[in-house]
C-alpha cells in the first residue's frame, strides 16, 4: 500500500473513540487492512511495510481508543470466523 492508501485505510476503517477499551493489536490491524484492500480493490502490501507506515503515523497497535468501522469490520469478521456467519 502506498502512503496515501494507508491514510485512506485509517480514515475508512478506523475511528478514534476514547471510550473504546480494546486495542486492535498488530495482527488484527494488518488483517483489517487486507479486508479494506479487498473491499476497495487496492493491492495490499507486505505486513512489514504496513507496520512501518503505521509507526511513521504514530499509530500504536496496543493503544486503546481505536475502533473498527463497517463495512471493513464486518468483512474482516466474516473472513476470520466463517463458521459463525
């Protein structure tokens, strides 16, 4: 993903909610980014490039307050837990 794609991903798939008490974590955030790519026909990049971009943007995967937004969260959940859907 190019940097502009990282910005679009953050804007489209996440929101800052101070009351959100769960951290997304590194693996989850990258998994959600691949769901975003699938939904918006973007080519996902390697995980290390994604993590570097998030670090440059000072996005801490272990900090709470970032929540997922639909439709990306729904796509990620459906892909991750197909037996529940």
